[in-house]
C-alpha cells in the first residue's frame, strides 16, 4: 500500500518502499543463499520485482518499509506489517543485510509505527 509513514530511531529509520528499491530488494534477498532457504524464493529479474511492488501498492493494510542507516542513508534491510484488520496485523518480510546492526532497532521502529501512528 502506498503510504507516507516513517519513523526515526537512534541509528536507523524506516521509510516507505518505492519502485526504485527493486534492485536493492533483489540484492538483499539473494545475497546469502544459506539464509535464503528460510525465505520465499524470488526472481533476480528487476521487472518481476517491480511488478510485485506495483501490486503491493494497491493492497490495503500492507505497510512495507526500507530500513535505512540514519547517518549514511544507505538501505540495510526490509520489514513490513500486513493483513491489518480489526486493530491487528502480522509483521514480516524482515530481511537485514549480513553484518548490519539494524535488527533490534528495526523491529522497535516497526512497533512504534504500528502502535503510535
């Protein structure tokens, strides 16, 4: 779903995903084949990822974010909450670059968006 929710933390921030993030999504999702056995398989075709994002933009109750380093503005991961209904939602699509320290803070930021926004 297209949205404008953002949240700043100490070292990281969440911002809405955009069509321009398609190459980063592919790079991140395919960076570690060992880890990838635990997540849904995706294509390395950027156009397919863009189509997926275009479909995502039309879904209500689905909030997808890029996890960015606040100081470098470089993307370090992805996170989302979705299936929002009756004051409830699931969170997932959580993938963080190898070596990134964003894991704990990114979940905290997602919870802040969900419960404070």
